[in-house]
C-alpha cells in the first residue's frame, strides 16, 4: 500500500490564516483517503509572527513543518518538502486558498494512468486576473510549441506526480515559480504519462507573491532553456530560417544595386552562428543520459 502513499507539500510565505484553512480542509478531505498520506508545510522564510502561527498550526494538526531561515523561493520550498517526503507520490498545493482541496479527488483518481496529473485551471470558476491572462496564454502556447503537445496549463500549482521524476531532473529544477513549468515540459519531452484535469481556481486570499514582469521573463527563459536541453533545433531552426530569408532579400537588393552591404554580411554571419549553436546543442543533447 505504501507504493500508493502520497506526501502533500505546501509551500508558504507569510500566508497567515489562509495556510491553516488549507491544511484543515486538506486533513478533512484525506480522512476518507484509503492510501497512506502525510502533509508537509514548508515555511519559506516567513516573518516571526507567521512562523509562530505555523508552528502552532503544526502542533494543533499534527502535520510536519519545515523552515527556511530566509525566503529561498517557491521552487526551493517544494524541493525541501520533497527531500523530506516519505512516500513515492508527491502532491503540491498553494497555501493561498486559490486551489479548492476537493480538486485532489480527480487528480488522485488518475494516478494509475499517469506519471503526473496536473490540475488545469479550466473549470467553471477561473479567478485569474485579466491582466495576467495574455501572459499566461503566451506562456502556454510557447510551452506547447517546445513540448510538441498542447499544454492547457503549464505552471499550475496543484498537481500529483511520481517522486522519481523530480529526483531524475533535480539539477534542472529552479528555485523560483518556474519549477512547475520545468517539471511539466521535462516530463512531456521524456514521453512520461502526463494528464491534465480541469479544476476550479478561486480568488487569492491575501497578497500575491507573483511579480508580473520579472516572473513572466523568468518563465520564458525557463522554456527557452528547456528547449535547448531537450530539443534545441525546435527553437534554433525557425530563427535560422527567418534570418536566412532576410539574408537572401538583402542579397537580392545588393545584387540589384551592385554593392554588397554590411547588413547582408551581418545577417549571413548571424544565420550561421544560430545554425551552428543549434547543431552543437543538439549534438550535446544526444550525448546526455536523459
């Protein structure tokens, strides 16, 4: 039965009463769970009052509590929880109350058919701020292109997955919010069984830790980095072909004017550099023991 045991990891940074609410809802939900389970709350450097509150919550509910002395990041908190987990299945959920705990029923039910089950925020309730939806759409489309599969929600913070996959890609997983993005693309590119289950997404309790511009840039850089790890030509070839087309257009203009311009030489060299980098990255990728 322990091979179906689940360790629930909850990263928290100054979440106040919201964290306790999520913990109690999760404990109530798990009372009817037939498999072994545990709850690990990871305090990612919260202030002293929140730290004391989490210690009281842990003592009252019997959950395990881990501390970071200073904020290390969302991904770092999840990785700390996974390192201390007892069971082969890991489930994560945010402490801000945005993910209804009842969603886990659908996710846990799919474990026999998948290596990771992601709660895709496509349910009837989708309290995603409109200001963040264009960036979210772009990130999902870009991730789908790199992964060669439609990804409805690449960075959902509610999912269940096999612990062994995290251990396999430990060195790739970042310390920040892009950990979930990395995990999604890595498993899909490795042809692991990844399923997406529609879930509701509620309005956040308290203040969001997301920094829209910097975190958006980090998500894009994460996807680019992963493309260079798993499929470098997927990104390099479109850039090469585009710059080659501009090179030919510029050359045609130079032939017409009977003058070879610096622009043409620059575009040609740029195209060759991109192609060589893509081929080199692809060669290195084929040598890696993924």
